[in-house]
C-alpha cells in the first residue's frame, strides 16, 4: 500500500543520508589533516612523508567529492519518490478526514473538547520549552570549544638538561610563548595547551597534544614545534643562561615574549601576533609580523631590522643601526646612546616620533606628504625646509661629538623629533 511504499523510500533516503554523513565526516578529517600539513609547510617544517601524505589525501578528497555528488543524486531521487508517496498518503487521509467531519455531531464534540484545550496547550508549551532548552544547553556546551584558545585545557610540563645546544628553533602555530633565561643547565616548559573540540565522543585531548607537539634537543639545536592550529599553547620556557648562536621563532597566530636573553643572531616571523623583547642582547635582530606590534625595550644589538604590515613599532635600547618599516602603524624610536649611527624609519599610514638624548648629535632628514613635521627650534638647526601641498620636509641638525643619521618618512602621518629630558618647550611646525 501507500504506507509501505512510503516506508521503503523513506528507509532508502535515510540509508543514503547515513552514507553522506560518513563521507562528510571523512572529508572533515581529511580537511583537518591537510590544514595541519599546510600549517607545517607555512612554518617550514614539512617532511617528505607529509608531502606524500598530502598527495594521497588530496586524491582521496577528490574521490570522496565524486562519491558525495553521487549520493546526493540518489538522495534527491529517493526524496522525490518519498514526497510523491507522502502526497498520495495525505490525499487519502484528507478524504477520510473529510468524510469523518461530515459524519460528526459537532455540538456534542465541542462541549467535550473545550475542557481539554488548556491542558493540551500547556503540554505543548512544555514540550517546546524542553526542546528549546535542550538546544540551548547543547549550544552552550559546544560554543566554548569552537576555538582552540577556549578549548579543553591540557597541562604541559617538560624539562631536560641542556649542555652544548646553542641554537633555538621554535615553530608555534597558535599561542603565547614566553622565553626567559635562568641559572643552571636545565630547560623547562610550564603551562597549558588548549585543544579545539573534536567530533569524537570520547576525545583524548592529551593524546592529541602529544601527537602534535614536539620538544627536544637535536644535535646542537633545541627544537620546539606545535604546528596544529587546533592546539593553543600558553607556555613559559626557561632556558639556561648562556650565549645562543642563533634564535629563530616562527609563528602563525602567536604572541612572543623574550626577556633577559643573550645571543648572536635572532630571526622572528609572526603572521598574527605581537613580538615583545626586553633586556635582550645580540648582534643582529630581524623581525617581521603581519598583524601585530613590535615592542623592544632595553635592547643591545649591533643592527635591528623590523617590519610590520599592521601594527606599531617601539624601539628603545643601545644599537648601532636600525631600519624599521610599517604599512599601517606608528613608529617610535628612542636614541639614548652615542653609539647609534643610523636610524631609518618609514610608515605609509602612521606617525613617527624620534627622541634623542641631549648628548647625542643628530642629523635628521624628515618628510611627510599629508601630515606635518614638528621639532624644537632651540635644539635643532634647520638646514633645509620645504612646505607645499604635496610635501613637507626638513633637514635638521644638532651637532655633538658623536652624530646619528636619521631618515624618517611617512605618507599620511606626522613626524615629531624631540630631545629626551629637554625642558625646552618652544616648537617649530612645518
């Protein structure tokens, strides 16, 4: 009959839908793994095995995509047949109901039914509240785990004796990494990892972290890798006090703090996150971030080269030369030591502020297209100055035994040159 036919097509649709869900689940697993491999590639830590795995996963994903399209077509056909059978069933039910209406004594029916309406409505309302409450509860349970930063907390502890290793190689996809040095010869990591929710009912978060975080010593190198965006690392790394030959940190969504570290060459690259250094010594510092601030306090380097696409740069310390660039962001440099010979700063959309100690000589060439320039006329001698609609520029000088050469350019912002600890308030604006 109609009912049995409807049941048949309904079962077929359900089976096809189950198959679709299996395919979608596998596709989700593949997407996550491909994302992990791509993340490793972004962090320059892709292995040959992972390259081969990526090829296999892409082939499987293509096959699953074809299977998914085929199953969707099957489900569409089953649903169409089920809809037709359902329509026929409704038509039969309607005919029966119509006949029953015609045969019913409505005056008696109304009297008997009226008393039940309120209780029926109350039960219906209760069922709706229960259903909605269940949905809200499930939403509240799932929402905190959608992002790794707010995911399940897994305590993370590591310690190892470090003897000869003098190279730091850190790659972290997601998190906050604080690095400092302590007396002794032991490296420790203290903190937590947070893991984004998974589909599995009994998810092993500890195992997930264990499989995706690598920490150890390889020859003369200390290696720390967390290359999954689904793991958020909130760590404090304590290193033995020594001079490190090379410090390299690469992150995707990572904020980096370095404090009281001494080394030679440093290289930092972060896509989304701040880089903050305090009381750090070295020879060469190179750093770049896309969306993040660069804050350097009490540094001691020969050369500092840094850039950010969207963020501010603040430099304070002892250095021979520096080149700082920003696309959108302010730049502030404090020149407090006579050893500084060259300061080159440029931003497209932002202000520039240069502060110079009284004992430091200065020759500064400053230029802005749409902003204004400010300096203290009692301190700085004006060598050259132009002011028109397209450009405001000046060459100013303060003569001392040791001179610092400054080049500062901005397109839309203002440029200000001050003397540190100066009581002079007379200013000149160009």
